[in-house]
């Protein structure tokens, strides 16, 4: 099954839009939504569409079926790549996940099963991760003679700390949803079947706030983590000033003082 976005056909991704939310679904359930090159390309196209569509204010990313979010790379494709092709593949995957992380709009991973290798890396690039009770996580690349190539060696220690990240990466161990929650890898664990509805509820809570404030908050955190604390605070002050000049700031403060609900316009 394919879906058309902006005149392009997505072979392995479903893209649906409604109520300011884009739903992006990796649609290869027969191979547990494994990531081959075409799927990475389709993900990139879908997220560019979501980024550039002003009507879309947030994204929910999930996998088709009830067994996997994304079970990892397509091993049948990976088995035959050369060193040069592997490096190019790693760089392309990193580019796609950098796009997800820096979309300027919140992206919630609705993790409904296996999130291994590139699937775990994809989840980590999202703003927030909601996992079903039956979800499983891991970076098993060392078992294949490889290492994480989609940003896993960088995002995982930033999320859960160096020691725990190295244990997962070097052992290739697979962990359950509750352990992932304990480590800080996921934000919440919910019953199977409720992961999408919970993701929608969180996203609607975020989208009730000023769009520019949400965008700059995302940028301040993401860019600030790449700098020193003092540089990050300077960035924060700059974004604070930019927000103070918006119509939404006038509306938000006025609504608070007059005890009414704000009507933000994203200006």
C-alpha cells in the first residue's frame, strides 16, 4: 500500500493528517517495519511535508501492526553493502533523524512493540516517547559486527547517561518497556492499544500553547544541549526576547490577567 504526499508516492509510509496532527506510520508489518533505504527516503519525504505544512503543528510517529514500532535495519539489505555504502547509509539515516529532532514541531513516538537498532534510534530522535507495555528496546548492532549508525552512540548517552548507554550498546541487550522507563529512555508506559490515544492527548496539550513558544522551546533545548550551559542560557535569553515581541505573548498575558482562555494565532 502506498500513499501520496505532495505529488510523491510513499511506498513504505502512511501519511494522514487531521486536527493539526500528522500521523506518520512505517508500513512494512511483514518485516516488523524494518528500515531499508526506500523507507528512510519515504520518512524524509513525509517529515519534510509535515515541517513545511503550516496546518500541521505536531506529528505522531508509529509502526503498522501490533508487533513492532521499527524492528531495526533491513538485514537482507545491510548484508550486502560495502564500507563506502555503509557510511553513506549511516550519514543518510542520521540526516533523516536530525530532521525529525529539529522539525520545529513536537514529534511523539508511539512505540507499539519492538524498537531495536534503527528503530530505537528513530524513537530517540523524537521529542517524546510513549511506549506500550509490550515494547522492547535495544541497540543490538554489535551482534552483527556493527555499531549503531543512526545517531545511537550520541543520543542514547545524552538521554540515559554514559554508563547505562554503553552497557546497552556493548552488550546488545534487549530491555522491556518498564526498564526503558526506569532508565529515562521513554517518558511513559501505557497499556497496549492505548499508545496512540495517549500520544494524541499529550500532543493536544502541547498544541493548546503558543506555537512560537513551543518552537523556540524545542530549539533552545536541542541547541543548548550542544553547547555549554552559559551559551545555552544566552540562547534562551535570545528566544525569550523573540517570544516577548509576538502577538501571542500579548494575547497570553492579557488572557491570564483577564482570567480567560487564550486564543493563540502563531504570530
